[in-house]
């Protein structure tokens, strides 16, 4: 054999060696493919018979003889020589090889007849990378839908095998025919079940390592489905036109795991007509019959004019009548008939007398029992339930809190409310007022007559600690004011850091919601007290030596503007005039609104009523136009206009996230039954006008505000409003079962057309000794915002704490003329306009003035004005009529850097002027 002991491993061995007769080598074991794990070498082995020598050849080169380990034996059966050879292959050898194919080794065996070669065994370095080429992604799938989770394992040698885990437990597709994990490492669930929800993980493993993918969350959801409609209810009207309703629930199936709620209405109503009962009436008497042998004649009548129908009452009285037909001259048993009858009459009259007395006593007793039962039923069942659901009852602990000090917002500061409910009165309402008692029906509550003046001091006024107060009455001229049904309004407003609530004490019992004044060239301000509505007439808007009588009014009856679809009337309908006048400089009209300002959710329009009574759109708030300008603040819209008329704001929701801000307030008073206490909850637009209306109506009823009103964000997502009374002391008070919770449909809240949503609850004391009431009122939108009002009050008038209130200043000065109406002194205003109206190389400086005052939109409107700076300052005056924040204006001017001296110094000098002093003192 050629020598393999040298350094030249490439020396060729002969393919055949002459030998004695025999057989060629036969391989009993050939080298297998192998993988090097980390730095551990692998062993290749080869076994042949008969074999004189066996050597390994790797990558075409002979392996050195010293690297072989050889073992020799004799086959007992054939007596032939068996040889077995081992070699080690290291990681370094494989890494140093740079051939076109994998590292390979082959063994060659010699016998006397020649050589034999084994198969080639490849040797590779095993590895598995860390990152998956594709991680499975979470999914939300409807029930019975298909779920496909993709997984591409990391690159590796040998290729990784994939296993799926659900919630850390292996998935065996052989046990579940609905699951297939064989398709290219993907997990397929043919029909999703609720039990298939969970966290899925892809596991990849080979001989080197295991790798774990990111977990994918699979949610199998169920969309809600409507149940069958219930049967139509009976017509609610016993006579005439009424309605029937039927309902269904979103329980077939109920939505699960975030599935969509059922679309459509849960309640349907249709009109119905019930036949009215017709009471019977007698026809005229018939003619008298002929005289009978008993000296009597008869006449009859029938109950057919008309006959009773549809359950009407039968005619009262006798259907037959008889009398003597001989005037007492008829003889019976040899006596004149009148003598016989006189004896019978005396006996009959005695019987009739006693019978009548007995019947009268029974009737009085029945009447007393009936009245008592009626009053009891009214106290227990005086609440009309609309689509209500019962709350789970139970005993709950309660305690009475001490009187809270320093809160000028409450009529009784020991009270803590927080919740809302919608209900209507089903019976008359008694006003408990020691000086004036009236009985008001439901219609009089919601539609009080505008021409009634209440002069009697009510207990509501006494609780405020106010006995006399001057009221402002604007002049009403037939040619100036529009006429209509006027209702009084009241609001509560007090500033506490960032919030303010309107004050109740400034409300007159029935003040008119219109005001008028005569303005001249110096301009002025007109305010409808406690409503947030104002009109600013700028200096110079009216020609010199002229004076105009200008009015400002709020439509108190239902607005003639009826929004379409889901559009909302966001504030009051405001009229300013006379309409035939026009001004040279735009005037500023401020209208409060109840929208949460967000251009992504609302599209707000300004509309104007034409002389023909139709409404036309003036502009959209976000529109670029030079005819007018709208600036939308969080609670009011400031509008620059050149013509008077009637205006209103309409909100068009453009997403389900559009929010209508509702103010929730709770009032309470004792009812006619001394054991009952009425809670009335109102949900109204968050505008001063709406709250003033509620307070004014409650005042006439003797109602007490029990807690500071709270703000509810009501979304336009079609979900209803729920109002509940909770935590009623179980051993002291009670409420009729199934009336403690009420659900109000979305459409009734969203499309209320400025009418406050009103709900009433009647609570009954077990004993007159109970004088304290503690409970909670919860107002929430389904899947939305929630407010809790904590009620804690004394129900006795003499135990309530009298709270001092302070009037809003615009109640005392609804009209201001000349310099007193403006926050910026006229001399400073002139200097600002002269400075910023002048153009420079950098452009119009009034644009920087607008920018510093947060006016960044529709600047082309100001560019068309003779003095853009003056119009910007007019808008600033309208926005800051209650605070007059001159410091912020001074800082804005200093930042621009166009003034010759510090504006703050100028301001301090000008503050010494009497007129400006007056305006500061009368600002809010």
C-alpha cells in the first residue's frame, strides 16, 4: 500500500491491488450525515468485510493515517476479516472548508480483489437563529369564522420543527378535527368557537435550540342579535288616540367579547284608537196610559237616546212612572182613595227617611276610605315608568353628613346630590308655600302662562335670605320687539378657579328674556341677564349725531327651527334688531352652546330666519368667508355680523364621538302628603338659558336645589340614558318597586329641541319623625359617561340653612352705553389700531395681533375691514366681557414688540381714568 504517513495527504492510492482470489469489500456500516453542535466534534465510522485496509477521504483528500482509529475482527460465520475505522471531524475543519458544496467524507475499503467506496456523508454546523421570520398576529374573529395564524420559524440547520401552544398548552391537531397545523407551519381553525379565544404561541426547535414567537391574542366575538318582538301592549288611552308599544332585547345572542350591539330600536310604538264609552240617555216619556180600575195610569221611557255603548253607563232613574188619574176621587173599599193612600204615604215616608239616612252614612264612609286609598296610591305609584328595569334590592348602611360650610351654590349646603332620572307627573302637584298655595297640573308645570305675575313671596325666596329685590324690565315697543310667549329663566353661576356656576339669587320670578336700550355713536353692550346672550355695538358703528333703539331677545317658546335627522339645536334662538338697520362696523353677537368643541366630531352651522319664516344657512363655523365671522369658544360662539335678525346654531354630528354637554340638576320638595318627598331630576343643555328656565319653573313649585349641578358628556352613539336612585335608607324611606331605575331612549335625549328632560321620584317616609334624607342619584349613558349626585338634606323648611347668594353683575346692568361698556380704554384702543393697522415689510401687523389672540382662521374676513385691528379688539371684548383680562392682552402686545413703551405701563396709567375704573369694577 502507498504510505499515508507523510505530510502529503493528497497522495493517490491505487484503485485496485493485485491479490489472491477472494471477494470485493462489502460495507456493513457506512458513514451517516452529521451535524456539529456548538464546538463538539462528530465521529464518522465505517465497517467493511472482507477488508485489508479502510481509509477516509474528505472533500477529495485522504485523511491522515494518524487520524484513523481502526479495529479488526473475524466473522465467525464466514471466517472473513472484518475491519472498522473511526475518524473525528471538528468545527474548525468544517469552517475552514470553502468549497462549492457541503463538507463531505467517504471511506474506501481494500480487499484482494480490489476496492469499494461508501456513500458520501455530509457534515454541517448546526444552528438556529433567534428571530422568527414572521410572528403570528392577533385577530378578532366572529364566531364560526376561519382563523389563520401564520408562523415562519427562524432560519436554522437542520430546519426547525414547529409546534403551537394555546395558553401555554401544546395543541394536538390529531385530537381536534377543527384545527390543522400541517399547512406550512400555519395554524388553521376552520370554524371559530368561543373556546378558541386565547393566547397562541409558535414554538420552533431543532437539535441546537428552541425559539418562542411573540404571543398572538385571538378573540372570538359574538355580535348581538335581536330577540323576537313581544306582543303589542294594550292601548294606553282608554278613550281616543293613544299608543301601543312592543319591545325586544339584544339577547339572541347577547353580544360577547366586544361584539357589536344590535342595531335598531329596542322599542317600537304605534298609534292606536280606543272606542270611547258612550253613556246612555233617556228618551222622552211616552204618553200617559188610560186610567186603570185602580185609578192609576202609567207612562214609560227607554234608555235609547243614545243607548250605552263601549262600556258606558246605563241611564239613572226609573223607566216607568205611575200616578193617580182621578185626583183622589177614586173609591176603594168604600173609602176615598186619597184617605187610603195618605195612611200608606205616612208609613212609606218614615221608611224612606230612615233608609235615606242609612244610605248617606254608608256613602260618606265609602268616600272617606276611597280618598284615603287614592292618596296612598298616588304617593306610592305617582311615578310614570318608561322602559324601566328593576334594581337589585338590599339593606345598605348610610350616615348623615354635617353641614358643609362656604358653598354659596346650594340652597341647602348640607345636601349632596349626584344623579338623574326622566319621569313625568301622573297627578297634580301641590306647592307647599306658607304664603301662597297653588295646585298646578303637569301642563301648567311645563307651559306656565307668560302673562301671570307672581307677587307673593315664596318659600324659595325666603330660603335665599332675600325679601325685596329690584327687577329690571326692558321697554317693549310694538314696533321694536318681536312678540311671543315669554318664560322666565334662572341660572346659578359662581367662579371657583377654572369653573363658574350661575347664581340663583339674581333671578326674578318671571323676568322677560329681552332687553332694549338706545345707543349712539359711542356704542355699548346689551345683555340678556343670566342667559349668556349678549350684543356688543362697537364704537363708531352708529353714525354720529344718531341714536338707535336696539333690542336683544331670546325665543322662549319652542323654536321654529326644527333640525333634520340627528342635527341638534345647540343654543337658544336669538333675535337682535331692528332688522331694517345695518351698521358700518360689524357688531358682536354672543350665543352660548352645549357642544364639546371638536371639528372632527361636529360640523356647526349658523342659520338665519328670513322674513318669510324660513331658515337659511349663513355659514359653517369652519368656512372661509368674508360675509361674517364665527369664533367658537368652549361654551359660547362669538359672531361678527353686519345685519340684525334672528340667528341660531345647528350642530351636525359627523361621528359617534360627538358630545352634547348636559347639565344635571336635582330639586326636592315635600309633596301634598306630609310623608312623601319628591325628587325632580333635570337633564338640560349646558347653557345658562336652559338652566335659568328650570330654576324659574322649580321656584314656582317651591323646589329646592339639592346639590351643585354636574356636567354629563352625552355622546351621539345611539346609546340610551339610564337614571337611578340608589342607597335609600331601608328602614326610614321607601320607593315603589321597579321605579328606582329608568331608561330614556337616545332619540328623546338627543333630539329634545331645547326642552329639558324632566324626571320625578316620590319617596315615602315610614314615620313623620324622619327628617333627614340621604341617597344617591346616578345618571349614565350606556357605554358612556356617568355622574353621581350625593343627596343629603333635611326635608323640613325650618332646618335648612339659609345661604347667601350674590347676583351676576349683568343682572344689574343689562345695558351699558359708552366707555363703561368696554374693557379697553378708548385712548389705548386708538393707539393699538394706529400701530397695527399700518403695514410694514413683514406684512400686516394686525395678523400677528390676531395670532396672539388665538385667531388663526379666516383672516381674509379681517382683511376686508377698514380697521382690522379694531374688529379684532371688538372680538376680544366679546370674549372677555366677564373677566376683562387686560394683562393677557398687554402680554400679547409686548411679545409682538411693536409698541414704543411697555403696554403694562400704559395700562397702569390709563386705569386711573374713571370710566375704565367703572368698567373694571363691573366686569366679572
